[in-house]
């Protein structure tokens, strides 16, 4: 299936992926501004980012219930809530308020995340096509566009009170395109099937590590370029933008590769690319070399999370798909928000260069996990 055909087939969740990408691309590019505004050190700023994890944790139980109750409206209504939440950092003047706003953003983003991944898995099952990579690619495209746009607005002197509402309006504009037909829930006369916990655990940890690595670069690359390497605001914003652009390339390529090679084989090779890329960025003497490292890391890390989610959805019973993906996604997306906090502590103690190098060590854990995934039973 061509990329354009895959985009047309999954156009509703594609719009949701773009909404989430627009939201977090802006936050990543604004990280230096937000950190300076509330006046905290690296460790404290990293801990504040745990607010998103606190909010995200609520989606473990809320998202499946939200999906069952709202059905076709679950995605667009969730995105409207996300668009409003994306404007809130404009008023994050104090430490407690910043933490509260991140908690709200984590909850609303997680709700949309779980439902949009479940929709992609449902379409994949219905049409027998691999679609997860192309959807996550559009997240990366939107993330890069948002980071570049935010960097340009920063460079032009626009204040946060203007930048965040602009991005929030863009997020809201995607909601009308997210309506799609949703299959009715299955009726079962027998006992409710048990969740495949082994599948949730293995896929969840693979996605967790991938998203931890991705989130670390998204949240700290701008600070690394601006502070460690002496770059300006636009150069700093180009760090997360480079990651987003190369991840988009990797995921579009992964759309074709997934149809020909095994998911686990691609994950192992991609991990190698990511490890080398992070080490290049960590040791970079100039922003240009750091961009090359971020780019190589983006190409590698791009397919690991989507393939882990796709594997979980494909190996789940249809009636359990949203619940399984909710748990795998929450495990994975916790990494998105725990990692920046750990990175902040590492940067405070060891410096940003060594903290980035530790990300490479974490990524190597994916290799034994991919071997363990082969032994997981396909259904509960």
C-alpha cells in the first residue's frame, strides 16, 4: 500500500496524531522560555515535567470508558479539549501552576493518544493493512512543523501569551477531520476474556524505552544546543525539529518496510541506529554535528514505538484491543514524561553530555526485550 493510500484510509486518526504533534512540538521548542520564566534549575524543571505523567496515568482507566461511551465522537471531542489545554502554558507563571497545567495536558493528550492508536489498530484489523507507522509519521511531521513555527515566533519576539494560543487554534482546527465510523462493541455471552498481561508487559516496556529516548531529545535538545553548544533560539528549536523531521522520514519508510520484514527484526536494527545517533549528539562539538546525531537517532527510534503498539493491537482479541492498547500506550507514554525528569536529574549531576550518553545505554535494553517478545503467546 502506498503512503498516500494509507493516509487516506486512516485520515481520521491521522488528524488526531497531527493534533498531538502540534501540541508537544510547541512545548519542546518553548522549554527554554518556560524554564527561565519560572526560574528553576535542571533537576527541578525535569521533576516538574512529571506533571504530564501524573495526568497521563488517569487515561489507563478513563480512555477505554471514554471510547465506549463517546464512540465516533471520542476523537474529535478529545482533540477539542486538548486544543484548549494546549493554550494553558501561556499563563504558567509559577511553579505550582506550571505543574498543574502539565498535569491537565498529560491527561488530555493521553486520552487522545489511546483512542487514536486504538482507531488505527481497528482500521488495520478491518483492512488487513499496516498503518501504524504512517500515522506516527504524521505526528512527527506536525511536531517538526510546530517546533519550527514556534522557533520562528520566538525569534520574532512573540511572547508565550501569543505563541501557545496560536498553536492551540491549529490543534482545534484538526478536530472536524477526525470523525470516522466505529465498530460497535462486541457482545459476549461467555465470561469476559482476560487481558494478555505478558503481551502488555513486553510490548509496553519496548514502547516505554523508545518513547523515553524520544522524549529526552524532544525536551532537552533545545537546551543542549543553546546552552552546551552556544546556539541561538532558532538553532535550539531546530534540535527537536530535526528529530521530528527524521522521525517522519523513518516512519514513512517503516510503512513500506513493515510490509516486507518482521516487526521485531526492524526494531533490533533501528535500535542500533538510535544508539549511535544519541552518542553523536552527546559528544557533538557544534550544533551542526548535534543535528546529525539527532537525525540519525530519529531515523532509528521512529519505528520502534509504532511497531510495539501495532504488535500489541494485532495480537489482541478484538474485544480487548482498546484496553490492551490503553495499557501498552500508558506504559509507553509514561516514558515520554518520566524521561525528561530523569534527564533533568542527570543533567544536574553529570551534565547534559553524559546524560544524553546514558540514553544510549537505556536503548540497548530493547535488544533482549525483542528476543523475549518472540515467546509471548498471541492471544490470552
